[in-house]
C-alpha cells in the first residue's frame, strides 16, 4: 500500500482530465483514420462507484405539507417533454422524491436532479434552478408541485422557447480571428465550451491543411451536436474557423469552433518555421512532446477500432478509450476520473509506458499506486472488449435479475387489506418501479447496480409495511421499541491516523425488531470526509454498502466494511448498535 497516497484524504472533483491524450510514436499514423467505435460494457472485475461532488451537510428544515402520509405522483414539463415524479410525504415532510420518467437529455437531467436535495433539505419548492439545466430543473420543481397541489404548469417545453440558457462559461458568439498561414502535420486535440460543458475535438493536419475534425467528447444533447457538426465541413472547405454558427445549436457550434481553434493553436507554424505553443492541458498531442520514437511494435490481434474500459482508481472510476490500429495501441484517452489531479498526473506515466512497450504489464507509479492501477485496469478491460469483438462475441452483458424477480414475487403475495394505506401506497410505487425495471432489463442493457437499487427499494418498502391493528388483536411483545432514533457516534481514524476524529450522526428506524431504514448519515468534520461516508453507506458496484447489508439482515451483525472507507463503515455499524441499545425495552435491559 502506498502510504503517500492512502495517507491523504482526496476531495471529489469534477473531472479535469476528461480527455487527456497520450499518442504513440508516429505523429501521422492516425491522420485521416476513423476507426469503428465499440461502446464496451464495463467489466465487474474492478471496483466501480458513482462519483459525485462532496455535499455540505445541513439540517433538514421542518416540513409543513398538510397531506396524509403516502406517495403522490405528479408531472411537470422539462426541456424536451414531461417529467414524472413520485413524492413521499411522512409527518408533513417530503422524505423522498423519485424520478419515474423523463424525456430530457440524460446529461442535463442528471445535473438538474440537484434540485431534489434542495427541496428536501429546505422543505420548500421555492428553490433555485441548476445552472446549465434550467428547464429540466423547472420541470422537476413543477412535477413536485403538481404532485402536492394538483397545479399544472403551462406544458410548454424549453425546447420550444427561444433564448435557452446554456451552461456556465458557454457563449453564443465567437469573434473572428486571423488564421495562421500554415500548420504542422500531425494529430492535435483541443477543447471548447458547449451547451452542457467541455467539448473536445481531434483535428488532423496533412500537407499543411486541415483534413479531418472529429468530436471526441461532449456533454451536449445528440440533437444539438448533430446540427452543430454541419459547420465542420465548412471549416475544412474554407480552411478557416471564421464560420457562422448553426441556427438552433448555437452553443454547441461555438464550442466546436473554440475547440478547433485550441487544437490549431498547437499546430500553427510561425514565419520562422517553428510550432507555436499550445494552451496548458493540451500537451498530450501526438505532434508534441509526448511523441516517442522508440515505441515497440504491438502484437494485439484485434479488429481496428476504439474500445472503452473502466476500473476503479483511488476515489472513483477511471475510464479510458483505447485506439487499436495495425495490431498496436495507437492512443489512450482518459475519458473519466475523479482522482486528485496531482496524483493522477503522476500516474499518467503508466500510459506512456504501455504505449512505449505495447504491454499492459508495467510498473505502477510510486506515490500514485491506486490511480496507476485504475488506469491499467481500465486499459486491460478495454482490451478484453476488443478481444470479444474480434471473436464475434457480444459485449453487452445483461444484468442478473434473479433477486429482483424474487422480491417482486414476495411483494405480490402480500394482501393489501392487512396493511395501512400510507405504507401500502409506498409499496405500490416501488413494486411498479421494480416491474418496469425488470421489463427494461429484459429488453436493453442495464447496469447491475441499477437493478440492485430497484430491488433494495422494493425490499425496504416491504420491510416498512405497517399492519392494521384491530381492537381485539393482542399486541405482540417485541424486544425493541418501534421508532426512529437519532444517534451520534465517533468516527475514529485507524493506525494511519490520516484524518481527524469526528462525530457521525444518522437516523435509524426500527420496526418489529429489525432495522428497516438508515438515513441522514452525516459527519461534522471537514467536507473531505463526505466521499468516504458515501462510499461506506452506498458501496460500489462490486461491494455492497453497509446500509444495504444491515437492512437486508435487519441487524448490524457480520457486516463487511467497504474497502478504503473502513472507518466510516465501522462508524455506521456502531451507530446502528447504539440505536438498538436506545430502543431496547426496559425489561430487556434488566434481564441482561
């Protein structure tokens, strides 16, 4: 274990290396080449987790929604169409908001979902929309309002309105510039800002002219990128970036122009014959200092194309795109990482070694071991996908739905008349969601963790069912008193002492001598602890979080901690034990 890396708390951050490129020895080998793209299914041999920004914990406001406990459905209008939600009310508070359906672009909608936390935290619908996802945000708010009040919005989509707001930092215009007189042959990469964020392109220069422009990555909707891409031919025909933007896709057009200019700035040849320096962050082009004339010849017997792979780095996923051509790895692009930039930049040395030796069995970088392993694992996964494609195998692996099917059968066997209306309404929504997920998983490729989440939600709804009590029914004596208990326990560092002890608080709900819910887990220490708390609670794709394990068993016994979140895992377990001690009936305490 590398103490320098493991001894430091890493703060989650938006990926700053969305496309870091290290190309192989011959600058012109990829010129004009457009290999097929194989969108690979992620391998589960390596740990994967959802990376998010650390959230500042805050006290949830007290709700004042005068509604009967239960789940209410509502619909609002987003950017492209309807957004439907299910809002759970308990004790006059909004305790959960689930998205049932949406027509909006996934990238924008995911960003817009931040308003859900704002609504629940403030117990109000008077919250700010999310910058860069205004219409989707409004749609969610309208849907919640419709669920709770019945009030409907105008039904006008953002798409039909003019003057759409774009992501922070984007622009609707671009100034004309004086184009360089000549370019140096090679492959160059550049970045710009589109509607949804960073947009990256690859530009090929041959014979001193622009011969090819390819969009490598973007966060804009496919409709807008498709429209904006029309200006690429114009740039190539005119050999100039002084072109008009495309109507209806202005932001994406500006992003493409900016990215192409950024790439060309590295290829521009001055009157003295030297190449001008490019902007920081684009030094990985095959025509620049990462050129390696001593690279070995590869022996990968795979079809030519671009293959994708993912593995776990230190604080989250590392995803790569690997270009295979002429049996060699010609380029490796980092498409996603949540690791600390300083460590990750150091770990990038393994990419150069892979390209140089044309082997994936290379040493990790000292001081960045986990990030190095993540990069290597992702490359190896991409090559596994290349092997499958070459052998004619499918790369789409269907999720295992066995446990979900069993959970649905268990829920369907229950009798509605035996339970309270409020608790049954929650189950009804979860059961419908589970059935829809089962149908979706049978038709398309769905991630295993998505299926597992639907199963966990259904099982939790079953566990939280409340039986109706008749006057004649004798109350069954339980060991613990039903209720929700707020507890706080210390989260102590291990022998490495790589963080300061802090208090971890949570709410633990006990019913019928079982723990059925663990919510509002928060630490009072620095925000750098948040990613570890989240990992401990929710787990990763290959390791269940302690919350799921405890709820499944009903007790905090024989629970596995989550790797690299051991202290937080133990604190959650201790908090559940403390809640059980608090809930223990007096007579049980005396007996002990």
